[in-house]
C-alpha cells in the first residue's frame, strides 16, 4: 500500500511539470465521458417520458369483453353475447393479486342536448369511480367525481370530456348545468382533464362518464352489446320457436290484473336485477411487468365463475397493449445504444491520445528512467509509475467529463424542454471506463519505459 501511495505521489508530481499538456491529453476523455453522461441522461429521461406516455395510454390496462355468439354455423363476432356481470369485476379485485383495480362498463350511443346545441360523443360509458384511477383521470379539470353511493343510487350525474364541453358549452363552465341524454336530465358535476388522441387516433376527450347503473337502468334499459343487427336477429331466432301469425293482431279479452309501468315510471324508479349483464370490464394490473400473470389469474377466475369445463373455449376475450409497449421500449433502447456507440468512439479517440502523449513522455524522460533504474528502481516500479500516471489522467478526465455531461444535459433541458433524468449507473460506469481506458492505453508506454536499458537510457541525449 505504501508503494502504491508513493508511486501515485510521484505520478502527480510528474504530471504537474506540464499541466497544459496534461489537460490537453485528458480532453479526449473529457469529451467522451461527457458525451456518454449526456446521452445516458437524455436517453433515460426520454425512456421515462415514454413509459409515462404509454402508461397514460393504458400500458397495464386489460379489457375483458364478452364472448362470441354463433347460430347455424355462423359466428357473429366478439361481444355478440353477454357473459359478464359486475360481480366478475368484484371477484377480480378480491381473488387476483396481480390486479390493482377493475371496473364494470356499460356503453351507450345516443345524443347529448344542451339548450339549442347537441352532440353525439364517441364514448358514453357507465362506470364506477375506479375508472378514473385506471385511466389516470383522478385530477379533474373542474368539479368533482361521482361516488360509489351515486352508483348504488343510479344518480343522474355525469363527467364530461373537453371535446364534449367545447361542442356543447363553448366558453361556458358546464359544472352545475344540466344536459339531456336520451331525454333524461343529467347534472354535470365535473370536467375530465385533457388526454388527446389515443394510439389509433381516436379522441379520448370526446367522452361522457356516468354511474354504470344509471346508464344500465335509466338510459338503455339493457346492456348494449357490440353485436350487429344480424347477430341480434339470429340470437332471437335461435331462442324462440314461434311462427309469425296474424292471430297476434288482436289482443286477448282477459284484462290484466296489474298494468305494466309506463316509460316515465321505469326511468324514475329503476328496478335493478341481481345479475345485470355488462358490456365489458376494464382491469388494471399492478404494473406493466405483471400483465401476463394478471391475464392468467383473470382467465382462471372467469372460467371458474362461468363454469367452463376443461377443453371448452372461453366465453370472454382479454385484450392488452403489451406488444405495442414492447415495440416502443425496444425502439428507445435501440436509440440509446446507438448514441452510446457514438460516445464510445470518442472514448477510443481519447484513449489513443493518452497513449500518444505517454509515449512522448517516455522519450522525454528516458534519462530520468535510466537514473532511477541505476540507483535501484526495478522494472515493475517504472511500469507502475507510468501506468498510474495514465490512470490518473483518465480519472481527472472522467471527473471533468461527468461534470460536463451533467451540466450539458441540464442546459438542454432548460433550453429545449427535453426530458432528462440523472443516471447514477452511468456515472459509476464512466468512472470504471476511465480507469479501464487508462490501464489499456497506458500499459504499452509503461511497459516500454520499464524495458529500457539503464546504460542506454543514461547515454540518451
């Protein structure tokens, strides 16, 4: 240890003889390490921003849709038969550890009216308050969200997206105002934060959210499936054996003891059924890395709840965006690796510069080397001194490069508003690389110095 400390002291003393040359020698390392740090911080910041963007688009969101109906060998497509109920979503929260949240969804397609203006939103969803957590919409632009009590009571309240607000209210604040949805009055209690277009270009702000029980029992009266008209007709024909006849043109003469409720009574006093059918369930995994386990747990749970025997096909479909997430992440990694490759070239150039200067230093100090060897210095001592000088030069360059790279990335963030994130791993790697460059490119000059003949070195002019 004492020899190493003394060698380091001698190396620093030798470097102080010509500080300008030492600084110019480390310039290549400074630029290389600075480029590595800046590229890593910018790349990591971009990756984090991309992860947040993917998360906002639903990277760890799973959509469970009902299965497919078929009749007479004809398949009517996904969602043509209602197989999901709200209790399925509750069971996912209870029995699936990888599921963070789950919400039943009932859809509708109808017209919104406010005053003399009207609009047909892209999405009319009946949901629970958990939907806001799944879609990262907890921070409302205005107002407040509805509650679980509103879901239980089928309260006629709603949240509007920015596009709906612009089309119906223009410059007015919609909170507290009333709109009509399928001739039913809803009170606007909040405005969703703006999200923009989704991955396929659809406007995510063209949406209205209400309690799912309100949509189910007040607006549609039954679950809206994604089946087409032919599927609906086929399913009806498959479940009935009656034949069209003219005998139904005239009502029977037996009076009804209890008359049926009118439409107004049914809307004002809905009678929820125990097992209401819903259009889909949206679930959120604990993290993007647990999507696979969440899918497996949900599949096992629903097969058990729906009494599906082994070998029989599922009566539901699960969709996720994991493939898109993998593609975008791979693109980010590829760009970061490309930038690192360019920065590595700068490090190689800096290492060659250090080797060149150390070779010059060996030639200039030939008589000094001969004198030291004549008074008892061994070849390994000469080798160690020149090797330590090269490592110290690279370490100084590494420290300056880290400061330059971090400062440059901060400047880029201030000037161009690019996402930047500090990378301790990159800093540690830079120090290791600096030492490695010093050892690799400083070894040959040090070895050449240690192989000098003392007598020939003393004769050198």
